[in-house]
C-alpha cells in the first residue's frame, strides 16, 4: 500500500513494541478524538507519545479470521464521525508474512486500513493481526488503532520518487534506519551532524519541519 510505505518511511509504527500491559504516560496529542474499542476487548492499553505526536489503543479480542466484524466496526464508527476512508481499505487485503521483529520469527496475518480527518489534521490507522502458534492460527486477534498527524503525501512521494530516480533510495533508507529510535522516529539532528554533506538528510529535515 502506498500510504503504508509513507507511514513506515516517516517512523509511524503500526504494530507497537510497547507491551499491551503497559501504557506510556504522555499528554494526549488528540484529546478531542476518542478511539473506539470493540466490545469484548481484553488487555487494553492506551498509549500516548509512541511515536511522538501519536496515540493508540492496543488490545486483543477473540474473533475468527478474517475478523470482518472488527473491520466493519471501525469503518462504521469512523464514517459516522466524518472520517474519510482510504481507497486502499478492503476486507480482503490480508497479508501473510514472517515477522522478523518478534521473538521466534512467527508467521502472521495482517490487515491494515486508514481513515483521514481534515478537521483534526489527523489520520487513523487500524492494524489487525493473527499470529500462528505452532501449526494453528487460532482466533486471538491483536487490534491496534492509532491516531497520528496527517501526512503530506504529495511532498513525501515527490521526495521518494527523486531518491529512486537518482538511485539513492536504498542507501538513504539504510542510513535513516541507523538513526531510528525505539519509538520509530528518526534522530535527524544526529544524522545530519554525523553526515554534514548529505543533502538528502537536510531535505528530509525540511519536510518533517513543514509537516509539524
């Protein structure tokens, strides 16, 4: 998905590494927005400030794959509140892959969806995940719904196209990952100080500053 690439590129983490049993005690960046929770949810955690400027709700619920009821719940809630659904939002867009970021490199099924709200200059990201335990998938669904600042996709896409056209995209992404912090954001000041002649880093900083 195009928007997913942009989210990963700028450090907004879809599946948080924060334990669902803990919550980060930071000010709510979007106090006027209440994130809906599906009835029957367990191990609920509210997370503020990870990544910076975002908030999320993280929980589990028992529901059979492909969790259409959960997708429909969020789609209906956001639609009633005036959020605009991404054209990429489809119940059938489940991906299956090995997650090398988790212990044991488990196999997961994942569905991602997005809604935007111009009034709040915010976007909502929904991540639904099943993890394969042994030879069985089970019906324990991990739900994460994150509210984060609305991203200027046009400017970002232009920057990405320029990097790819010059053959510098892969190298730049590898460099960015060296300065990525635990919350998914990038320590751009340190990156520039240690690579003062890198024009792409300076342009990256300018784009981030304009977004904020």
